[in-house]
C-alpha cells in the first residue's frame, strides 16, 4: 500500500479513536476546563498527529494515548470521591472581593492585575465596583460576582408577584422543514401547524424558525423579513374575555330588579373575580 493511503487510513482511524477518547473523558465546555484537562487534550491531539504521519510507531503511541486518557479519568473519579483530592487536583477557589473590598493579596496570588479584575467583572455585567459585594474566582478561572442587595435586579419574588412556571419551548419548524418529534411531544400534529400557518397566510417553506412555548403559543421567524407576523395574544385575549364576562355580571346585577337574579349575578361575578386573580400570573406574565 502506498504511503499516502496508509496515512489516510491511519488518520481516519485515529480521528475516531481520539473522538471516542474525548467522549470517554466527559463533556466539558472548552471555556470552563481546568489547565490540566486542557493539557491532556493538547497532548492527545499531538500524539495522534505524530502517529498518523508515522513519526512514532503505533505501539508507543497507543501506550501514550492510554496514559493521557486513563489518568485524567482516574483523577476526575478521585476528585469526585474526595474533597481533599479535588482541591489537590483542581485547586481552590479564591475570594477576590469581600464586603465590597478588593483582597489584594488574593489578587496577587492568582496573578491578576486590577485591570484584569475589572475586565472580568465587566464580562459578568458588573460594570461598577461599588455594586459588587462579593466575588470569587473559580478553579477554572471564571470570576463570579455577587451584587449588593440594593443593586441586584428586581425579581417577581421580590415584588411578591406570582408568575407561571415556564417550560422549555420546543422547536417545531426549522429551515422550512417540519419537526414532527417535538410536535408530538407537545401533543400536537402536523395538521395543527398547517392550520396555524394558514391563519396568518404563511407557507412552511418560508419559515426559518418556529417554536411553541409552554402555553401553546406559536412564534415564527421567516426567511422573508419584510413580512410582518402578528404576535400571538392567546393568553391576553382569554384574560380579556373573562374580565369582560365579570364586568357584565356586575352590570347585570346593578340593572336587574329581581332579588334572586341580582344575588346570582353578584355571586358569579365574585367567582370570576377570584378566578381572574388566580389566573393573572399565568395569563399576563
């Protein structure tokens, strides 16, 4: 067999071998891996490259790959089982800001300047040092700031407002194609999507992205950006109908002279008012 063919076949085999080894070592975001794992990936790539062009023989290369794949897996297992081993392998987090004060000694120990700290804080949407109560550098080098109580964004919980739980939206159309599995997971079918598209006069081929949220509302983004799509208002319309019904009951109670009818209208008005109070977080937020 010619040399180029050997290199080609060997490179293809090593590609899948390295892919399997990386999957075996676990899923990691490249921006969050620690330096040791990063070095492991680099060494594995270098060894595989040298093997593919015959600079090292297969036996020696496989031994090297086995070591650089097995040891990170073993160390990760030990770090999961033992806090001491975890700190020994991955290191410890460093507190850089405490009670609004920069810890200069800790900053020096992680080899960071004040400019580096400010840049990292800005990347986490903390632009004003006076707003930061606490900040810690994790073992992967990412800095996580904690804002002061009066500087944190207001949440519905802070306002005492109930909101409906939100489930993950399902993508049911992409690049002009219908995705039937997500549709089925929502209890919907292709006919439902076709009907919804017909209502707004849009063809499936013109849909770049289609999603359905937890309340069943359909969001569409079209290839043709000139076409304006009305935004779904199903929940708001339902709330408006119930609110109008409650107001009608109040009006009927005021207009009728019949005592029994007045009591019935008033009772149903109160029931609808209670129902509206319960549904408001789910229909208007």
